[in-house]
């Protein structure tokens, strides 16, 4: 298994900012491996990448590989903090508050008999599919395809 290293992804600002997601490790409660972009002023606002790997159960004697699949699920979580005024009676700034969290997930279902080229095609073509003009427009404008 490859060693987790930083993931650097540029955002969509007019002048793109490169976000560095550092490996945090496995969350034993959820089974997710986490990466964090720790550039925000508060942990509540850290952008994160989640990685989940589910393997088929151990095979039994005489069992076919039909229906047995690995599932790999990747998530991008971008929490947005609420804009809260710093003017309080005591002069102490209020604690940051989470406003909302947009998320995106990509899931790969890879049957055990999948060939290396099949997996390579999915790895290459999935991000290209998401860059397709009509797919991007639907994500950005929430419109329908017709």
C-alpha cells in the first residue's frame, strides 16, 4: 500500500490558490483516512479529503468472484464559516461558527476480476468527465441536462 503524502489541489478562484492537504491518518470510529488543508485560521474551517476503502469479505472455498468488489470512496469537504461580527459587549471575539459544508464524493466499484487497464481507464477518465463543460455547468449552476 502506498504511503500517504501531501495532496496539492488548486481552487477555482480567479487567481488559483494551491491547497495542501496533509495526511492526518485513520479515524478508527469511521474507517476513513483523512487529509487536511490546515491553512484556515480555525480547525472548524479546515478543508478535508476523506478516503474510504472497503474490501470484499474473505473468500471461501469454491466461491466465485462474481459480485465481489472493492469499493473506494473519496470525498472533498469544504466547510464554510459564518461571518460573525467581532463587536461584542465584552470585547472578546465570538467563537467561529460553521455555516455549511459543500461536499463532493467519487466512488469506484471495482470487481475483483477487474483488469489493471480497466482501473487505469477509470482513474484517468473520471476527473476528465468532471471537467466536461456540460457536467461542470450542471455542478456550478445546479441546472438540468436536457
